[in-house]
C-alpha cells in the first residue's frame, strides 16, 4: 500500500476547452529534429498510469510511445511485495502484476521503450518535443506525464551514508538481506504498514517508528500488523540520526514529547515517510513554488495540477497517476487517471484538427 494524502486539493485552474482548430507550428518541428515520427501520444513513465494510458490510447487507434527510464515497466508495482486491492485479483505479488500489465499494454500496439529516461521537454508548441538521456528527441501531438513519485527522505545524518548499507526504501528488493535481524520501519502510512507486515516474515523483529501516536494507514492494515507478534511500536518518536561503521548499527531516536534522545540497536531501517513527485525532467522549478515546470502548473508540493479530464494548464499536455495532485495514490487511481488522460488526448487531437495539418509538416534532419 502506498502513502496517501486525503487532503482535498483546491479546484485546479483549467484551460478553456479547445474550441477552434489552429494552424500547426511548423518551426517547432524543424528545430534539431532527428526523428521523423510524430506520435499521437507520448507517455512519460511506465507505471500503471502510463501503461493504462497506452492501452486506452492504442485501442482508440492512436500511435502511442511509452518512455520508461528503468529496465522494466511497472513503476512502484514492481517493488511492492503483495497487492491485495486490485479489483479482480485478490492477491498477487507486485512483480507478477507488473509483468501482466506490461504484456497487456504491449498487446494493443503501443511502442514501449525502457531504459529511456526523459530529461527535458518543450511543451510550448502545437507539436511537443521530448528529450531523452541518450540525446534522442521524440515528437508528439500530446504528452501524458505519468512519471510517478519517489520516496521522500528523512534528511537526517547518516541517511545517505548508510543507504544500501542497512537503509532501504524497498522491502521486496532488500528484505531478504535482513533475515533473522532486528529492523526498523519508519513511517505510519499504508506503505510503512504493508511493508512492515511483509518484513515481519523475514526479520526477527520489526519496530515501527512513527512520529505520532495515530496512524495514517488503513485500519485493516493496522489491525493485521497488530496481530503479528514480532512487530512492535515506538510512537511519538522520530529518527534523529543513523549510526554505524561500515554498516548501520543503530538509530538515534528522539521522543517527540520529551525531546529525549536514545540510541537503539538496529541492523536495518526501511523508510516510508511520504512521496515526492518526479517532475525534475520538466525543469528546475522547486516544489516550494507553484511556478510551473516547463510551464506546467504544480501545487505547493510540486504535484501537477489537472482538471478532471487530466488536462494540465497547457493544451495537449496531460498528467496521470501519482505525479498528479490527487487525494489518493494507488494502482487503481493511477490506472484510472491513465485511461482518462488517453481519452482526453484523443478528444484534444480530434477537436484541435492538428492531425489534418500533419501532411504539411516537413521534418528537417540536422546536417
Ligand atoms: C511500498 C509501496 C507499496 C504499495 N502498495 C500498493 C498496493 O498494495 N496497492 C495499491 O493500489 N497501490 C500500492 N502502492 C501505490 C502504487 O504503487 C502507486 O500508486 C502506483 O504505482 C502509481 O502509479 P504511477 O504510474 O502513477 O507511478 P509509478 O508507479 O511511480 O510509475 C512511474 C514510472 O515513471 C518512471 N519515470 C520516472 N521519471 C522518469 C523519467 N524522467 N523518464 C522516464 N521514466 C520515468 C519511473 O521509473 C516509474 O516506472 C504502493 C506504493 C509503495 C511505494
């Protein structure tokens, strides 16, 4: 389960629906173009939001390119121990579910490129340009940003130093290294609880460290964890530092009420304290400002603001899934967003009339 925020967002600023057809900006396509293909939809990211957008886009008869930076698609699902809330599948490992999603998305003709990190985007023109880490450029009539989130860091001494030396953000990836050991799980949301339950089957002892005495996690998860004997709790407590030599050996814990510091021995720590949007590819904006990245409006935490059709403030640019300002971040909501975004992209392409002008465009290859 993932970190969720139920704080309702203010109604986003949305652009007017496309009313008139507009002329195609030929110049945009002639700048440094290396490729001659203009896709109907380019999806940035390869998680459930992206893959469902690919399915809906392809089935609507559109050409779809999915760009995923990792060697495999699936996003966070790949690294989720067990998924038990995906409709129709009572229980499945995240890895298996992600593999099914990938083959399903490819079945309808979407072109999926893994190991292709998007590092920049020019979203201003009628035809959008996306740059990837290998220096390639791709052109699309529409862009769906579905780059998800990354794990927030605690930002305390030792966190960087002991990453992969006892500190992890992924229980299914690293859990096996802690067989029979005493470990900490930091956080009080769904991710913390579901991964603590998973880790309790491997580790000798799991201690959930949470800054408050109430949890954000679903009650069902809290109840399940409370039945497990080797899970215990350190409440009203925060981690002030990670200590060790070559590997992590202890955590300095601060009591949030008394301020008292205590050093407690742990051989591992899994951190689930929230999510930060993966929007770096859009530019150097900061999440503290609502100044748009590449012109895309974001909220005060940096999540992309859309309307209910997943439209951003830029025409032809959509966002879907966890990267979006949304009250719930789960597989089902990401997939749903992806479907809506693809259908909205189809609607935009039809209404704008941009495709009718495509034959006028001549791509100029660099000398
Ligand atoms: C530990 C944990 C457990 C969870 N368990 C559950 C659960 O049991 N049930 C449930 O419903 N939800 C669960 N969730 C939440 C769920 O996984 C997410 O809500 C969902 O995966 C979001 O999908 P997404 O497509 O928006 O983003 P993601 O799944 O994050 O996918 C985004 C993708 O974009 C890629 N990407 C990022 N930047 C770039 C770039 N610049 N260029 C190219 N690609 C890029 C990433 O590599 C990633 O593959 C869990 C989450 C976590 C962290």
